[in-house]
């Protein structure tokens, strides 16, 4: 006969284990956290807070779980490169807001004027 080990297991744990509910996420949604987390405070507009509260109620999880899940999905999406940012995305607020001659990009006269103006600025700067 081999050695035997006798230990006590709570009934709720045994029932959850037998029912296949021994996963981490159901316990985490009950407010039990298994890993150390840092508390972050943030301000939300009322409309966004209502959306978070509604999503939490629908899913049956705390608001913090909804916010954490949204952040993780957003950050992972950026890391995986699914949504790449173009140059136009970076300067979208500037596109089409230039005041000047309509043929600036094609008329070499403006380029010569800009080069001469830059040269003169450099000359004045060097004289000081």
C-alpha cells in the first residue's frame, strides 16, 4: 500500500471543480483578483460612464473588468499592426488648410523665392 494524504477541501470548491467551473475568470468576476494590480483613477464623460455601466450589467462583471478588457483589446490591436497610421492620419487636421497661391506646388518661381528668402535669413544670422 502506498502512502495516503488526507486533506480537507471546501465543499464549494469541490462542487465548482466537479461542475467544470474551476476557471480563473469566473472567480475574477466575483471580485477575487489573483494577480497584483495597480489602481488607476480616471475621469470619464457621463455618456461613456453610462456605456461602461450598461456593458458591465449586460456581461455581469464589474465596471473595472469592462474598462480593462477594452484597454487590452485596443492596445493589442495597435501592437498587432492591424490599424497602421498613415502620414495623412497624422496631419489630417492640416490637410487643405493652406493659404497661398493655387499653383504653389507647380510654379518654380515660388521655390526660388523661398530659397532666396532662406539664404538671406541665414546671411543676416551669420552677420550677428
